[in-house]
C-alpha cells in the first residue's frame, strides 16, 4: 500500500467519522431510534469508540483503494460520484439483508434513509479522497 493510498484512507475515515457523528449521532438520532429495535442498540455511553474509529478507518481505506485502483476517480468530482454510488449501494444491500434476516430494524424506512445518508457520507469521503489524489 503506497503512502498516497494510505493517507487517502485516513482522510476518508476522518470524513466518515465526523459525518456519521453529525448525521447519525446528532441530527437523525431520534429519527433512526424510532425504527431500531431497542434490544439491538447500545446506549451512546456504551459504544466502543476504538472499534468505531477502526471501522471507519477500514471503510476509508476500502474507499481509497477502490477509487485509486478500480474506478479511476482521481479528482473531487469523480471521487464524490463514485463514493456516493458505492455508499448507497452498500447501504441498500446491507439494509435489505438486515431487514430480511434480523429484528434490528422494523421498517423499510430506515433502510432507505440509511442509503441516502450513506450516499452523502461516502460522496463527501470520496470527494475528499479524490481531492487528495488530485494534489500534485
């Protein structure tokens, strides 16, 4: 893994973490909570932030790798587009699988909402990574 790819992943992870905190943790916390099975959700004070940071780091690295090696996204615009598509498709796939096999969510509404939020978050992370790749 080269340095540019690694730093792109770190940048993407920071964007994903901050937007996740803002969108899921603050702005839409009550909205998402009404669709989540309380038996499946940890209270905020019990969340393992180290694991959340690690998860965001792996998502940032995954997005950086895809943008660098497979999508050809080498600037903010192409990074944002590819990131939004990747985030939305992943969220839909994961959401529909979780809805069909678990009691974590009780409606299709959060699946669709999560796909929209993911498109925004991963689009922003893709734009940041694309910006990093476009630097000389």
